[in-house]
C-alpha cells in the first residue's frame, strides 16, 4: 500500500481484517470464518486495489462530515465499522454513539452509500469481493 498515510493504511488493514473475521464460507470451510484459513495476503493485487480505492474515498468523504481528524485507534475502528455497516452485519457506525457521537448516522449513511458487498473464497484459494453487480444495477436503475 504505497503512498498511503498511516491513517489510511490503518483503516484499510482494519477493513480487511474485519471482512475476514466476519465472513464465513459454508461451502469450503463448513461454517468457519475466513480468518481461520486466509490472511490479507490471500487477496489478489486487484482486489486489494479495490479495497484501497473504496476505503480512501470513504475517508475523504467522511472528512467532509466534520472538522475532526481520526487518530490511529479511531481509524482502525472506522475501517472495521465501514465493513460492518456497508455489508449489512447489523452493527457498525450507527451502533456506536460512544465513539462517533452525533456523526454516527451520517457515517452509517455514507458507508451504506458505497453499496453492500461480500467476500468469498475462489477456487484458486484467493479472496474476492462480490456484490458489485448489485451496486452497478442500482446505479443504472
């Protein structure tokens, strides 16, 4: 992840880690969460680039919501909450007023605006993001 700030790097690492521990693959791993078998190195370069672009765009848009700057702990939590919120896990920004205060709903709406995606293990034992078809269909509708 060259040319990223420490905040961006921290956010992206947390986003990917959350995707791994919150996603299971019933077909291959019989319900085990992906982090039991896979790591961030399991993503092909192109998939990491997708995550990088989406995460840095979220950070850029989120910075317009307020005059504060995230520290590393908040950036890590924000990366985690970005994955949970956009992927419909039932928790995320909106569920943490003690962290995000009056910006919790705006951050949740922003995350949902990126569209719901999921994560799956390919036959090549690499990890891929799926669901962009739903996002593109919504854009075309």
